[in-house]
């Protein structure tokens, strides 16, 4: 039975009362600190009822009785529960509870990390900073690939994304200052909510493939400007791609230094060809080589860079 109250809070009440609204709270640190979460002796009432079984001003009452930290967690929980509700009503209904719980936990951790003040006067640096360069737009003079400086590896990534099926395929290639591939790969990265998430998966898979072979200085090139900005060291990530971006930043910690360039699609054509290769012919990973079907594009890039 659903109690319909006056005002616009009924949908939030319904969302939080469904199983997909309750479970993320139980799997995160939020439920442990909710007011009234301790069960009364002889009563079956628990933390869920404490949140939902109040008067018409239930949300305001709950928020007023919480400290600032718990209040923020409740609002984040409602926000994610509403996302799950939208996925059930308007999407495919396949969004998992564990993924949402993981998202909330890691999102909270990211926010806390952003609030930690750094003490530059004492020589302290933010965790993970290693000669980091700012994200920038690469000079578009000449619509072709440019080799990195000697001692660097340049990683180009792209995706082949189908918005109807939401299936995505990653393509990535890392090349040295002579244009010789260190590693090339193509991989089915499953379903993604949008192109940005698919592009982020491509960068993550490229970094994982490269880190097994090379840990020096790297330059990452992507044609997704939004993602490039999200990867900036100064960025506070609040996008739905947070878990993947968090993975990317962890992968970047394996390298001496890194830089992200936002480039045109024309200059990223070879990475897109690798993504299409995975889409049409299946996953692959090659060390020091590229698939024969896309060698012509690789040689075209390499020859133009020589001039």
C-alpha cells in the first residue's frame, strides 16, 4: 500500500520505498548513521521506516535532524535512487544495485579528496601528482597525427558507439617518437550510457594495455573535449562517468608523467579504425604491431608525420 501525500514528494517517497531505493543505502555508509536507525526493542521498525514513515514534511524532518555529513549522503542517495527509477521506467532496467552502491561510495571519496587542503608551503603535493601537465587543445595545424618527443609514448583512443543498442567498442594505440606501435588493441566494452562513457572506457582499456609494457612519460589524445576537461587535475568530477574516471586516474599513477590533449577527429582516425576493427572482427591486442586490415591508415599517419 502506498500513502499518497500532498505536494510533489510522493514520487521521492515511492522511489525510496522500492527495493532499488533501499538497497543502495544498505550497501553504503549512509544507513548506519540515519536517525532512528537503531531498532527499538520489540519493534520491527528499522532505518528504512525511520526515513519513510513520517509526516508530509518527512524529508525536511529527516534532514533537520542530521548533521551536515549525513544530510549530504541522504541527498546523494535520493539522487541515485531517482536514477535507478528512471532506468527502470525509461531505460532497460538492467542497472545493478551493486554498481550504484559502488558509484556512491567512490563519488563520496572523490568529493572528500577535493576538500582536502594541500600544504604547498611545506612541500606537500596532492596525492597522485607526478609532473602533471594541464589538459589542453592540441594545435590543429595539419589534420594528421604527430609523433611524441623521444622518451614519450602517445596513446590515442576512440570508440565505436551504437546509441540504439548502447554497445561500445574501444580502440587504442600507443606509439613512440618514430611512430612505431608499442601496443594496439580493440575491445568490446559492453553497454555504456552515452558516448562520453564509451570514450572513457576506451582510455581506461588503453592505459591498462600500455601500463603492462611501458611506465614512462605518456601523452593521451582524445577527440572528446568533455572527457578531456574531466581528466584535468583541477577538475572536480561530478559526472555519471565518475567510476571510470576514477579508474583512469588510478591507472595514470603507474606512469612517470602524463598529459591529455584534445584533438580533432581527423587526427584520431587510426584509433577509430581500431575500434571499428574490434566491432567488425572481435577483440584483439597486439604488441609492436597493428592489425593488417588497418596498416594502411597507420602508415599514412606515420609517413605524414615524417614531413
